[in-house]
C-alpha cells in the first residue's frame, strides 16, 4: 500500500507525547517527521525503526508525517481559525517582496510570484507544484496551459500530488490572512 499522510500541528511534540509511536528511519537517521503508530521493528540504539521508511512501506508498514507548522501557533481559537480561513487573502500583496518573504512555502520565490501572480487557492496550488522539480519549465505559461499538465508525472516519475498542493495553498492563504491581520 502506498499512502502519503501528512498532519500539521503547531507543536508536533505536544501531540506525540500522547501517542505511542516509533520514529521512522530515513537512511541512517531518524526521519524528520515520520512516525509509525503500529508495531515495527525498533533499533534500540537510536530508538527508531530498523527499516528505512521506503523499505518499511514495501513491507506494508504505514508511516504518518506529523509536521511542525508554526503558522498555527498564531491562531487564537476555532473561531479565529474559521475567520482566517474564510477571509479572501490579499493576493495582490504577494507582489510586495517584503510581504511575500514572510509567507510559508513561497518566501524564496518572489521572482516567480511576480511572473505568475497567483490570485486564488487553485492557482496557488498550481504555483506550488510549479516550483517543484520537473515543472519549472512551465513558469511563464498561462494558467490554462499549466493546468493541462501540472499534475502529470515527469519522465523520471516525479509528481507533486494535487491534494498536497491544495492543502498547502490553503495554508499559504491562511498565513497571508494572519500576516495581513497583524499589519
């Protein structure tokens, strides 16, 4: 089974204190975010899985990535979260280099933001896929042209999952609203 589950937390360690888990292994070290919540062979020296996460997946183990996303620490409560999520992001402010530099996932891509001018969650999702390997050649094309091939695998088998891109685009929009609110 091949699955890719990412769960964002303001503080992953606070959650992991309450969940029996085993850190995943990536090559010879602990995986940055992956854990197993089921039994898997454990290396007693470093406390993580004895199997690299790719080998573990091939053997049927299921890894979940618990990600630290500090953007969430700026949210006061559920009502504040809903307000931020439902507000229209100030897309035009992305053209301001200082504003863009503060935004999660896109802070180092201002030049490409200026070229592409994403103005919706759907376009931001495509933009996030554009800045990944194998798709940069599409920068400068129309959104319609980009939409025709952005979710297809590259020749080397790489693809950026649309579900991840949309989730991250919503996070970008949320972060834009947080920063705009603080100005």
